[in-house]
């Protein structure tokens, strides 16, 4: 037995896999990782050196109006990045942080073509030039005045409207310094946060919507990227409308802080365009009346509902008075509305992009709520100019986007057919529909395509909500597929990450544990 064991021990080993190739592959992998990290480090150094070189050259050959933007842009990205990281960390969806960072960078980048359009293509014939000049004077006053003696500054105009935008510009310049391109960047940055509020509002109040499609549209639609990227009313209105809509979503979902967001957003819009605030208030009133009650109602539930309705009624009444004072009309009835619409039509019936130009002896447009004219108003405001109506390159580019938007609505007809049911079941859809219809009716009197293209951005984020309506559930056997990661489950945002994985919910099926996108308690 000993000899046998000894013989086995002396038997030659079978050839096995060598360890050298494995160790060699590990060394190669380690070398590739070092080279990759070295390449990224080298690219980072090249970017830093290139930025410093451009910054120095800009300081030598340009004024602070231009090279100040090289200081403002990194500061805005540095402020926004941690906020977006926190938003993405609380979101159960994947790839949110990358999407938001790309969206913020794209929005800031669009400030440069917007600047070139205003000061190169149009030679400075834009409202941004006046805002910059008046804002620079106000900024110098704010940075050199001793406020212990009081604040005395004459804008030369009333505060509501243009004067308020001058005040906002002056406050911005008091922080950044009077830099024209930097001002474009700051206002474009504000417009991005408005779009972010719209996106969050959809996830809160309409959780079964196609959030991925809505994110792509609201963050990267050319009009929403380009027009609210200038010093002026458009970017400010986008920010405040987004904040108001975010507050509406929180109110419909019974979340804390809803009234604060609505009050601040409505105040911001009322100081610039109070008539748009009234449209949003009307949509909110209808949505709140259609909001479904929870299954378990506390003893103070009816009282809270009555108080909320009273507050909304008082707010709408105050906004109507503000509109009357803003436009200088007597009262808020049909004659006052007709006066405002006639004045709007007259002011916009000039320029190269005029449509429906009226003759000198033609009467002013009559005030009418005839529902037969409403479809034409919707088409005119949302989908014009048509390609054959384009009078210049700018209108032609805008017509391409309008035609693409029209095609998307035609293809989304199965989803749009569900809107009448969702109008009652999801009051956020009611808010979007009512605001859209009223906006299209009120702004259909604009006869200039260039002005209409800029004004349209105030309704597009809520119009895109209709394109995010989920497809109807199909009858019969359904093929098993991977559940979409961009559909946030109904409930508190980020609850899936805290409570563990949940079973996928069928698209369009209501959650039995929730009634209106909010808690049942």
C-alpha cells in the first residue's frame, strides 16, 4: 500500500491551465484602467487650461458685459448641481441626474443664440437692451446707497409689468455685476427651474403619466429652450408659472406647502402679466372642485374644503382687479375684456409677421365665448405659423416645430380620447385642459407670429401634459415585458426606494389605495 501511494505521488501531473495568462490579463486590465484614468485626467486639465485661456483673452479683448458670463456660468452650474443631485437621489427612476444635468446645460447654452438673435440679428432692437440699461442703473444704486437712510429710487414707470422686470434685473446685477451675457444666463437658468417645477408637478399629481416622454418634451422642446432664455418677462413667467403649477399639484395631492408655492408663484406672475395669473386661477378653481375626496375624511375636512374654496375665490377676485388696473379698464365684465382683446389685436397688428391684418375701417374684434370658434383658436395659438405662412427663416423654423407638435397630437389620438374620463378622475388634467383652452381663447387675438411664438411658451408645458397621458389598457393577452422605469408609482415621491420593490402597476389602472394622487388619510 505504501509503494502504491508512493507511486501515485510520483505520477506526473496533468497539464492544467497556466496562471501566467490570467495574471497577464489582470495586468493588462490594470494598465487599461490607469490609461483610462490618465486620459480623463488629461482631458480635464486640457479643459481647465482652455477655459483659463479663453477667460484671459476675453478679459483683454472684451468688456465685462461679455467676459462676465465666464464667471456666471460656472457659478450657476455649481449652485444647481447639488440641488439636482438631491432631486435625483429621491427619485426612484434611473438616469434622472444625468437627464437633469444635460437639461440644465442645454438651457444655459441656449442663452447664447438668444443673445445673438437680439443683439446681432436684430441689432439690439429688443426689450433685453432696455432691461439691461435700466437694471445696470438700479444695480449701481443698490450697491452704493446707504439703506439706513431709506430706499428712494424712481423707475420712471409703474412697478407692475416692465418696471418689475427692471427691478429683478437690477437685483441680479447687484449680485453678478452688470454683465449682459451673464444676465441672459441667469434668466435662462430661472427658466430651467420653472420647467423642473412643471416636471415635478406631473409626477406628484399625475403619477401614472408617461413621465419619460414628458421629460424629453418639456426639457428639450426648442421653443421652451430658446425663448425663455433672455433678460425679460418670458423667463420670469416660466419660473413663476412652474412654481404655481407645482403648488397646484401639491394642493391636489394634499401635501404641505401648497399654498406657499401658489401664493409666491401667483404673485410673481401677477406683477408681470396678471391676466395669465387669472387663467391659472380659473384652472385651479375647476381642478379643486373636481378633486375627489379621500375615503377617510377627518371631522375638519369639510371646513378645510370650504376655507380653501373661499381663499381661491378671493384670490381670483383680487387678480381680476389687478388685471383691470394693469390694462386701465373699467370693471371686469365683458366690455372690459373686449377692450383688452381689441387693444391686444391692435398692438400686435404690425411688423413683418402679421397675420389676419385688419383694414382701417374694420371694427375691433367682438368679445365672444362662442364654443364654435374655440377649436380655431386652439389651432391658431398652438400650431401656427404653418409652413406656407412663414415670412422669414425664423418663422420657417418655428413652423417646423409647430407641424411636428401637430403630428404628435394626431398620433396620440388614442391617449387623447381618454381625456374626458381623466378630466374627472385626475383633476390635474382638468387644470391643464382648462388653462390651455382659456389661454388659447385669450391669446388668439395676437396677430403677429413672432410675438405669438414667444407668448406660446406660457402654455406649452401644460399642453405637453396631454401628450403624457398613458395609453389605454389593451384587451386580451398582453405580452410580458420589462416594467418601465420612468413611470413613477402613485404615492410619495421616492417611497419605492424606502419601502422596497413594488409590483408593477398596469398603465392607466388606478391605485386602490389612493383616490386623487394623495394620501387617504
